[in-house]
C-alpha cells in the first residue's frame, strides 16, 4: 500500500470499516474480516487514570477491545508504570510497547518540527488543527516526520485552548515575567526564555510539589479540569489566560510501525477509527468539564482569574514569530511544516473571521 493511500484510509475511510467491524459478527462469532488475537501495551505520558488524559487512553483501549471482539487487547500503563513519561517515544520506537499516548512537543529534541503536531504559540485552535490534519496535509507531514523512528502517529484527543498558567505573584507587565522560573515545555518555553523567564520541563506528576515548595514560580499545565484535579490552586492563586502557547493542543497516538504492519487490515481500521473517536470525545469532555472546574476554582477556592496584560501578549506574539523563523532556518522539515501551517491559516482565516469569530462576538 502506498503511503498516501494509507494516510487517506486511516484518516477518512477507517471509521466506516470499523463501524462495520463493530456491528457485524462473522459466522465463527468473531468481529470483522480476520482471525487471530493480539495483546498490546500502551504507555502514556500521563499519571495513571488522570482525568481526561489518562482516562481517555483507557477508554480508547477499551473501545478497541470492544470493537474487535477481544481480538486486540491493550493494557494501558501510566507515567512510571512501565517507563517514565518522557521515555514514551523511545519505548514505542524500540518496541518496548506497541503504542504510546502523549503530546508531540515532548519530542522536540528528536524531531524539531514535532511541536506543530501538538500546538505552537499563537497557532491553531482545535477545530483548525483537525482541518489541517485531515484536509490540509498536516497528517501526511506528521507521519513523514516520525517515519525514521519506525512510528505511525495519529490524532487521539484535544484538550482545547489551554489556560495561560498559574503564577505565585501577579503579572502586571512584561517586567514581571523576567526572572520567573516556569514549567512550560517546547516552543512556549523558548518564548518565555526570550521574555526573560527560565523555562523548566517536568512531567505532570512533579509539578504540584515544585510549585508548592517554590522550586518553580509558575506553571502551565492544561486547563481548569486537570488543574483542579492537581490542586494547583493550593500553591498559587493567580490564574492567567489565554493559553497563547497551546491554543489547540492535539494529543497523539504513536504506534510501532512493525506492530502496525502485523495487524490485519480490519484491526488497523478499528484502531484508526477509535483514535478519531477519542479525538472527538475528549474535546467534548474538556469543553464541558473545564467550564465546571473554572467555576469551582473561582467560586469555592478564591482563585484570582486574570488576563495577561496587553504588553505581555504583544511581546510573546513577537517572540513567537521570531523563534519559529529561527527554527525554520535551521531545519528543512520545520520550514516545510511552518510553510504549510502559514498557508493553511492564510486560507482559513478569512472564513473563520466571518463565521466562528463573528458569530461568537455577536453572541455575547
């Protein structure tokens, strides 16, 4: 099968095949078109059963088992249960696990362009990310970027526009950013460094203690749903928006390519369709739960909700554009992906402005 045909099949046509496989039993009591059973491991960058992210991975695995009639069983391992969070990419590439679930920007050191496939500063919101992946060539670029590592990536969740982060002290101007030690990964971290902060990368399980003890002064994580679960409001009271650094963060499913090639076509289609379903289901969950959690944080815990000052946002936007261009000058694939993103945004924005943006502004 040609790579373009594979991309088309798993990105668009797989849902129909998987629906058929889920809904039709064969004469021998199995589902779909093939026989044989498989047992896989899925490692994640999330704490075990963490709301939305960890639980989403568990639901994804269960859906695959249900749709395959038990022919593909997947055991899910959270951060540290099989490998540490930041070893997920290598574990799947090397065959320690057949699947991984996380965020592509964690692998920026291996694949400089990886951040585009999760979120870049001032980039796409979730709706635009999906459009770029499936209709704008983004998925093809993503799979090309991961191919040298023996990995097949697919979108598998989105937490929506994030919050700007938790700060132990108020941010009144760009001067207040200077000297901060902040947990923020990937390109967002590079931008904060240019603004005068010291970016720190650490897995979610370590953030609360670091914030509480003052090892860091600020942190971004995800949004109210997950931030409430981690109790960040107990360590910092200033909660900033918008999440300029991750406006539409896609979560990834990475699959060991040799394991994938060993699957029958109907099981491949089921995996792809369940990833797509998880992408939709997780977005809906985060939209609903973030709204509930934000109300709880402000009403019950006295969290001080703040918008970043205008001078901060202007500077961060300027630094972001500079850093994207600098990275593109160093890496040809980064350049190609940035060009793709910019061209797609230029094509989409005029419509987005008169449709989504205009409607939301008029709704009030």
